[in-house]
C-alpha cells in the first residue's frame, strides 16, 4: 500500500458522514485498501504518473472559505438553479433555493436516502476506477438530482465547485447522483473553477448518472482550475431503453488532471453524443479516458474529442468502444484530433475497438499534426502577424465543437476566456520549427 493510500484511509476514518452511508464507505475503503497502486506498468495509468499526488500526500480535509472567492471567480451567467460548493462544502448562502428533487445528501429525507442508497456507488465500476472507490470511502455529502417520470426540469442545474488555497495540501471529495426516471428531461452543468492564485488542493470528483427509458440528459463538465490543483474525476452513466445523453466537456491541464467517462448501454435504442476539448499548456498534464460499453443491440454512440497541446504540456487520450456479443446493429464512432503548437508538446492517443458482434458499423481514428504552414502564410499575406495567425488557426481547430454547444450562455462564457488563453501564447508561438 502506498503512502497516499494509507493517508487516504486515515482521512476516511476522520470524515463525518451520515450513518446511512456507512455501508458504502466501508465497501469503498475495503476496495481502496486492497487495490494495487497504479504505476507505469498499469495500462490504465501508463502515461499518467501519480507522482504529484504522492509528493503532496495531503493530510487534511479542505476548509470552507467564504471570504474572497467571489472576487476571484466568474461564474457562468445563466438562468439556472445554482449550487455552490467551496472546497467540497455546500454553501447555502451562495446557492439558489433548491427545487423539489434537488437535495444535498445531508438534507435528504427518508425516501431520498433510500434512492441514494439504492444507486450511489452502483454505476461506477470501482474495480476499474480506483478513485471512484476512494470517493465511496470518503463520501459525506453530495447532490441528488432526481427527476420523476414524465417531467422536465424547469431550469438547468448549475453546480459551481470552487477551489481556494489552503494553508497545507488538502483534499476535497465531490459527489453527484443523477436519477432520471422514464420519459424525463434535465440539464446539468458541472463547473470546476479556482482563482489565479496557486492552489494546493486535491479534488476527487465523481458523477453517477442513471437515464431511464426514453429520458434525456444534457450534461456539461467544465474544468478551469489553476494549474497547480490536482484533479481526478469521472462521469459514470447507465443508459436504458431509448435514453439519450448529450455531453460536452472542456478542460485545461494541471500538474495532475485525469477525467474518465464510462457509459453503459443498458437498453436498446440508447444513444450517446459526447464532445470534448482539452487545452494543456506550460508543463501541464491532461488525461481523458472514455469507455463505451455496448451491451445490448441497436444502440449508437458518437464521440468527438479535440486537443490543443502547447509549450511542454502532455496530453493523454484513450477512447475504448466495447461491442458485446449480443450488441448487434450497433453504430459507434470515435474521433480524436490533436494539434501540437510547440515542438516540445506531447500527445499519447489510443482509440480502441473491441468487437464481438458481427452485424455492426464502427469507426475510430486519431490524428496528430502541427499547424499548416500554408495557412499561416496565407494569413500573414493578409497583414496578420505570425503569432496572431497561429492563435486564430488554433482557435478555429476547436471552434466547430464550441458552435455545437446547445447552451448559448456556456458558449458566451467560454469564448472570451479561451481567446485570452490563446492570447497569452506560449514561448514557441511565432517561431515554430518542427523540422
């Protein structure tokens, strides 16, 4: 057992949690304590070392900071039910009045507790997702989003997860459980953000989603934390008959950032549409792992991920599509395109198809390239500086995915921030030489 595993168990024992979650916590701790710590020989963590987490080895829970965070944070401005968590702690004073069906675990009534106990920890495969097991061991609070049969949530639910600096390295555990009953609809936005000051927090965040028959969820996950923050997270989904999940995720890198998407097709006619953008720079690391389990016939999935890697940053993308023997008539596609804007930038991409059915249509592919010098020269010939031409072409590489974001407020929020990000530029912009 690694030092961090042992320290994490100590933190779990000190966590104050409702008694009705005790069984889940014990199961999570048992899996965590018996698991082998990932190394470079562990396939799922081959290109993502956990050195930063081991070196920091945080030994305390993060505390609530209600003081200066509002001056450092710009939330997304939209008409939504807002829930604010500060270093993992729910802040009622900064949150909206919660509608029926949206509740913190700590405030759940008997019926809601029964729903949470029934589903929490059952969607995520803790045998494969080690940090989901840790999240179970650490769970004390979280958000339940429950939409009854045949209803549509009036407003989007916007969860703003704010990180602020701690005196010593600390941890934060964040948990969301989404239950959409048959023929229901909802929109959920998860926004992880911090100020520009140096962070020393480890955030372990996991979302479990159950989409019932003919139900539909629009889900966003946006990670814009300062680069010293450590973040491991996952989105784990069960899609039942004719269910729809439309997802969009965008993330900057950090010293350690790993985000998993694991989607199980549980009923015929289910569909997944997932778009993602990752933008590491400086010496940041970003790792996306997606896994779509086509377990039943007549399901479809489409994944499109694009990355722009600059400076000496490193990105990892692993997209797996698993077609089970009974999953005939499956249509599954995966595309991963990457743009390197520096000779020192690095991407490890691995699209995977594992097919055990014979009547399917599947496609997957990955590309890695630099900017087209002809396009750069064309813009320069029109009076655009080389540096600005590279920025414009880089932004255009991801603009197609941004244009497809259904929530206009999210587009309006991201565009100026990404423009600023590209405007900062890396050291190599304007003097690229890939020869």
